[in-house]
């Protein structure tokens, strides 16, 4: 599992301001079943409203429908680590997919015991239409840590995807840590906007927060 203290600001690697790409994705405002803060959640709880600085952990649940994780707006672009939104799933089965909604300063972690059903994907949406255009790589972008196999991620917004080993498919492209960063602790793929176009930057990341840009 990715250590909670690791926030990976990467300020020494890239400090370029991301361009003002138009982000037409908006968060949906459907019904939700309230906040979740206990260590083990009832299996009917599919909507998690995170609170900044209050980690949520969910274990041993089979989700038959879509699971939604909404990041606390207090998890701001330059917030301290103790004001980050944290969500950890392990030994959970996602049959209807996982949707993450937020702008900044959240870490959603999928432990090695998680399983995704056929056609079940992780979708990330920004809460604010202008979030991606305002962000820089110095900001605390929303990040997904992948510790399990078979994860497919789809996003049009700026975010980071981290893996300590399992392959990840991000927007249709497979990324293999053993090929790209075999000697690093983590492979990071950041989906960001530069020069008016959304692009991808790959990093070999160490436990000490060191990061090297990969070709």
C-alpha cells in the first residue's frame, strides 16, 4: 500500500503551469447515502463523501453497483497533508465500477486484494470545469494508487496514477512498471495538459519521494 505520508509534489522535476484546457466534465449531483467514516462499511454503502483529514478504509465488500467517492472541497490544491482526503479499499470486488469526483489533494488506494469485474472501470471526473487549467504539477493533484491487477482508468481531467507493480491501463494505453521503471518503488503516470493538449508524463518514483522523468 502506498504510504500516506508520500504526497509526491515532484517540484524538482516539473514546475510548468498546466495550460487552461477546457474541461467539460462536471460532477453529477445524484442522490447519495451520506458520509462514511467507519473502518468497515456496510455493503449497501456505495457513495462515500470524504472529509479532509479523516481517512476512510473499506475492506471485504462486494459492490454490485457503481461506487462513487467524492473528495472534500477542503482538500485544496496547496493544502497540508493532514488536510488530504484519503480512501483505502482492499479485498473489495467492484462489479459496477468506481467513480472518483474531485479537484485536488486526495489519494484513493486499491489494495492488492481488490478485484474488478468485466467492463468495470475507474473513472475520474473533476468537480470544477476549470480545475485542470488552473493546476500545476506542484499542486496536490488527485491520485489513484493501484496495488491490484486488472485496473482500467478513464479520465479527461488532470490526475496521477501510481502503481507498485501491477499493470495499469490509462485511457486505453497499458503501462507496465516492469518495463518502464523496474528498479523504482513506484511507476507514476500523470495525465496533464501542456500546450493546449492533454498528455502523459511518466515517472520512476522512490520511497524517499525522489522522482525521475521517463522517456
